[in-house]
C-alpha cells in the first residue's frame, strides 16, 4: 500500500492518495492493531509533498484511537500525535486537543509541568 501511496503522491493523484490513507486507517482500526497506525501516520506525514487532506485524515484517525489506551501508553500516543501535528497550521485543532489532554493529565500531579506544556 505504501508503494501505491508513493506513486499516487508523485503523480499528484489526490483522490487515490486520500483513498489509500483511509484504507490504512480502516485496516488498522479493524484489526485493533493501533501501534502500526501511529507509526504509519508518522511516516506518511513526514513525506515530502504529502497532501494536507491526507495528513488531516491520518491525524484524525489517530485521535480516534486514543480512547483504547491507558496510562503511560496513552501519554506516549498523545505525544507522538502532537509531534506529527506540530508546526502545521492545518492540523492546529488536533494539536490543541493533544495539548489539552496532556495538560489535563499533568494538572493533578504537577501544575508547573502543565503550565510548561501550555507555553
């Protein structure tokens, strides 16, 4: 699938690229295998020339997975999604949601750390 995605991206075939990204998210959600979803999202979002809508689709797919994790795994997942969304204006909503989740988690234990995350 990644080879097809690369070919579609190089050919500027947005519709095919978007369909492939939706298929990747759907496959990972169906199999309940969420770690490859995050890794694939990181990989695809870092690729040069990736369409914005594809990156948005992948980030939103990862946001739906957060509810299945708990504890340190959940925090690691949120940090990774936040890193993908960082410095991309079109992923600002997802970035803000990740920051809010991190702050709510840190708020109870370490208020200084929570303030540092917000800055």
